[in-house]
C-alpha cells in the first residue's frame, strides 16, 4: 500500500516508470499496475524530475526592489551601496515576510532546496535572525542552507569577523566570504585563508563570492583551491561567480583549472545576474562576465547554475524559476548541442544538489520523495518552454499544482488548441 503513486512519467534519462511513495520516501519504482495507493498522479507523457536546487541566492534582500530607491546605474557596486542603506532601516519582520513570499514562489516552481547568503556586516544580525526563522518555518518543504556572508568584507568591515563567527554560533550552515571586495589583494587572500580555517575547525562547507569582477588579476579562486586542498576540504568548497575568469589570460587558466579540479572546488556561475552586472566599464566589445563553464566541466569540475537575485537592489526581474536560469546559461555559455542542453538541466538539479551536499536526493528507491511533474517530454523541452510545473511533491506531499500552458485559437481551419510542446529530433 502506497500513499501516492506518480504513474507513467518520463524520467530525465528517457526511461519511464511509476514511482511509489510511502510517507516521505520513494519506496518503489517500475511498473506498479494494480498497486493499492491513496492517491495517483497521472504523469504519462510528462517529464518527472527531482526538485530544482538553487545553490546561490540572497533571501535577506529578495523582493525589496526599489527600496530605498532603484539602482540607477545597474552596477554591482551601486547595488551593494543600496543594500547598505536598506539594511539600516529594514526590520526583521519585513525580511521574514519577503523571504516567505519568495519561498511560496519557489515551492510553486518546484524549487525545493536553496542555499542563501545572509549578510553578517550588521551588529544586530537581524538578517541572520530573520533567515534562521524562515529556515525553521519552511523546513517541512524546502531545504534552506544559510551562508554567513560578510558582504562588506571580512577585514574591510571592522566588525565583520566577530559578527560572522557569531552568525555561525547561531546556527548558520556554511562559511562565506568576498575576498575581491577587501582593500587589497593580500587582505583578500588572507580572508580566504582564515575563513577556510574557520570552516575546517567547525566541519562546515565553504561558499565564497569569488572574483566577481572584470579584473583578470582578481585571482582569489587560486587561493581558495589551495586552501581547500591544504585543509582537507575537498568536495566541500564552492567558488561563486568567478567572473574574472572570463577575462583571464588563457595560459593562466590552463594552470588554474587543473588546480580547481584537484582541490575538488565547485563553481557556481549566476548567468542572469553575471551578464547584467559585468562589463559595465566596457564600451565595445563588451564582456558579459560568465565564467568558463564548458572548460571547467571538461576538467571534471562540478558546475551548477545559480539564481543569485530576484527583485532586489541588484536585479529587477526573476520568478524563482531555475529553468529560466538554465535557459539563460545555455545561451551565454553557448551550450547548444543536445548533450550540453541536457547538462544544463542536470546543473539545476543533480549538480546543484551535489554542491549543497543533499542526502537522499533524486529519483531512486530510498530517496526523499520530492519531485516535479513538468509539462514537457524531456529535459531539453523543459528548458525550451520553461515548462509549467504540473505537480510539485515535497517529502511525499503534494504542495503545488499548475495547469498546462495550452492556448486556444479562433482561426478558421486551424486547431482549436495549441500546445508548444514539440518532440526533440
């Protein structure tokens, strides 16, 4: 007897299977005809995927666009300045409310795991307290990891070091940093070293905003890889953004990529935000700032797409749709072959889950029973359509439904209904 059966869905690898769920676990896969169940979700012809995962977000700032004013220049630095103004006047209750609104969006889009950076450059740490409250409120349906993020610089801000440690003591999960925002390259490297030592001593993961710059000499990823290897943090460290690599000398990159692979450092580019914020000092040709995704993957480096921002001081758009992120990443990284497009889908599911270290993730017996039924036939079509999430299941419970995206026509001699689904050749 199952509590729920998802019947006849197409899995990302192209196979079909019924999925039997008991309580919060997948307990059977295959042909389950005639099995007793409390509920059936008919998924024949539709893609059934593990939930989407976002490895890089800023939940404390989300949905605050226009407060206290709009980012007129559209630059990263003005966004940081705006956030500095906003965090002085925003209340903990407002942060909680906006973050919960975003988590509602995420749940409706099948985004059931999020790693969010939370600013620790605030003596009150109200943002940390707010996000810890949100993490507790959504824990039954969204896995929320929090990163202690010294937004204004671990050394550059005089209280950031103490407040970052306080945040970790309060229960924040991951150690963050922003070495390229320190006053000097030497301070940046020193911050990477100390933050990695803090993570190693506490048994925590590391996720640093690293080299989010057009400056090809911003090379803190090299230090991050070295420290990951020195401290035995392989597989527990990620470098987010890495946009300076877009502009680095090819010879230097040929040395850097094997070092990252050897150190087990993952990369998290954020295509929507990176291409919006980078290259602002260029005329033409204008750099778009996306890091070297395909080259890193060719070296065996784990790479996952991140959302980064939605309706905040840095970015005015966004809907919590990781397929939108994959769609943009696919274009900017020129990942156009069928295998590369499928890899983009994997980057917002399995690769991101690996970066977060999620246990029991996926579609297999024994996994947590969280999945999404999509109005698409395969991963490529899902990205092309940014497909409707017909049903979202979290821990064995249906939490969201969306109707199919069909349209009706009133054209003589043409079909009454239009579906934009189209099989891959």
